[in-house]
DNA sequence: AGATGTGTATTACTCACTTAGTACACCTCT
DNA sequence: AGAGGTGTACTAAGTGAGTAATACACATCT
C-alpha cells in the first residue's frame, strides 16, 4: 500500500478515509482480515496509537469488528456496507454541489468537463 | 453576513474560503472595499489577528490589495480573478472525480442525481 | 515455558492555532 | 488640533487536538 498523508488533516482521519475508500471500492472485502495496528503503523511509518484511534472509530461505526486478542475484520453486514457507500456518494455530491453553487455554470456545461477528468483517470 | 465556522479547520482558512466564495459568486465585486480587520472580527466574533492572518494570505495571493493606512480592496486584475475561478472549479471537479472513482458508477447514472441535488438548492 | 503477536488502556508531551494586549504611523472627519 | 478610524507589527499566553511512550492481559506457536 502506498499512501501519502497531507500535513494539515489529522493522520487518523486520513487513515480512516483511506480504508473506507478501499472498502467502498471492494479492494477490502467483507469479512477480510485487517492488518494489525502495529503492522499498518509500520507500513505507514506512523505511531501504532494513531492506527488504533482510526480502528476504534471504524469499530464504533461498525465497519470493522474485533474479538478479544484477535485481528480485526471487515464487517459482513450488508446494511453497514450499503450505508457506507451511500454516505460516500452523498457526501461527494453534496460537497461538489456546494462548491459549484457560487459559480455561474450549468450542469450541461459541467458534464463534458467532468467526462474529460474522468477519462484522464483511466 | 452569517457564517458558521466548524471547529476542526483553522478559522483563518475558513475566513479565506468564505471570502473567496463571495468573490467567485460576484457578491464581492472587483475594486470593492473590504470590511476592516477590526470590523470583520467583530462581525464574526473572532480575534482581529485571525482576520489579519486571513487578509495577509489573500494579499499574498493578490486577491486583495492594500494601500498604506487605507482599507483593503478586492483586486481588479482579471487574470487573478479568472485564476481564482478556474482553480475553484478545477479543485471542485478534481475532488469530486477522486471521490467518485472508487465507486462503480458511471457519469450517466450520476447526472440525474446531481440534477436533483442542484434543484434542491434553489 | 518462553517468545512473539494480538488488542487495549493510561499518561504525558507537542505543536499549531487562537486569543490577548500593546504599540505605532498615518489618514480623515469634526 | 483632536478624536477615531485605517493597516501593521510584536510579544505573550492559553487551549486543545493529535501524537507518542509505555505497560498490561491474553492468545498462539515453537
């Protein structure tokens, strides 16, 4: 895994964002075992407590579950996974709509520009 | 002006964002006089030094200009204003495209959803 | 039994940001 | 001339989120 953290946002939030993205995209599958706190911290060159904080929040959100003294696993609950995807999409759209709102531009003008940006991704 | 600051991001950045939005939307016009540091601080119930920091950064970006001992003014340089609008739009699109990328969804499916969100704004 | 690997808890430190207080030079209006 | 309004600069202190160091309990594997 290769990740680059920006210096402004808290690392633990960026870790959560990174992991959510992997779940949403399907690269982390339901029931799959998560890397241990220490392992991920080592990979990312950050403090294990920072990973712990990220995992804790994700556990509160039911995105992962943990049995005592065992590695954490991705949830298998479809409701939780669907909610994650829905929230991900809705937040993306809400942020976008709010950002372009002050601009004097229509959706029709926007679509070709978006299409171009999307193409460049592939 | 009514603004609500979130507690996570630095206030001075939120002030900049707020003012940029006003410029982009045309509610602050080129050449228009800005409220004084002390005035804006009073309006927002924040410290004048925080406003000063926001203004300083905006001056570095040439978005405002200040003659000695006079109130600051919005730039009248079309190049600077166009750059602001272009960056605003590009950043919005880049963020959106990046957020959407892990989702398995096409632009065709997206457009109606965006249209709905845009309608609700008005 | 011992070593190593889990998750978890507690405590302390760090640093960016914010606030506060003061001061100074200059302009404008009364 | 005087009062009050600009922008600017500097120092000091406070605040709180984020991060780091350390230790503990338990499981697994050799």
